[in-house]
C-alpha cells in the first residue's frame, strides 16, 4: 500500500525544515543539538491533512481533542532550557501529537510520555510506530507523573499548570531539571526548576508563553 502524501518526506519538506531551523535560530535558539533535531523530525507528518502545507511555518496548529502542536520555536526553547544529554531519562507530561517526544528522541534521550486524552494517546501511538519512533507512551494523569519509573533526569511539561506539581519534583533526580509553563491566565511563565537536593530547588523565570491548560485528575 502506498503512503498517503502527508507521510512522504520530500526534498521540498527537507528544504522547508532547513528554512524553519534558520528562522528559529534567528529568534535566539543556540543549542545546535536542538536545531539539528528540529531539522530531522518531519513536522508535516504530525499534522492533520488540512494543515500539512503550513507545517513549516513557526506557528502552533490544532491536532484534535482541544490540543495543539506547539510552535517550533516554543518546542526548541523548552528543549534548550531542559539541557538534555544523550541517554538522559526524560519524562514528558502531555504527549500531544508526539512531535516534542521525537525531538527528544533525536537528541538521544530515553523518553517516557504521558497523555490524558485517550483518543489522542491512541492516535499518536499509532503514528509514532509508523514513523519509527519508540518513546514509552502512557495514558493517564500527568499531575501524578510516572512514580513507578522514577527518578528522571529531566521532566518537561507541555501544558500550563497553575502551580508546579509536587509529585513531579519528587520524581526528579537531585541535579535534575524540570521545565514547565506556570500560570492560570491567558499567558504563563516558562519556569525552569533545578532540584539541587532532595530538600532544595531553584526556580528561574524564563519568559511568557501560551499553552493549553493541564487539567488535574482527568483523563479522557
């Protein structure tokens, strides 16, 4: 069976990705490993067919279940803040389309990802299998994290939380980093939390962004 057009990665797509990388670089992203991962992952394959032609614009797009695929700059910004090293064990809260998880995989991370929307979880699991990416995907409440797989070197949250969940800090290794958009208003403050020790964390405010909300005790 032939691949649908949206699943083919053409020279045109690769050229558009190079242009996207240069646009993101011009906005301040400096980590070459992040930029290389952005160039490798075929973003058009994560979008509904009606948005495929716009996949390499630096914009977010809807992916169903009231969720979005983040703007590439935002993905790159969060990933750069995370400081992922090869072999790092990373927990992602909010699988969404799976695009961010694939960026982390391209950087050599071992990715564990939680999604609370069941229909999106099923759709993304099937897509990533077709694309040849293999993060460990889980359907559940992101506020709870994955305690049975903890501790993690890095934790990335891709939805807005009104406060930083204690459970996620507990699941972070000493020396580990959590990146999360915090706030319940129209925009949130991107926050980097470094776990200095089991009893001490340091928090840094890293600019304003806009994310869909992270809802507690719900899975759909």
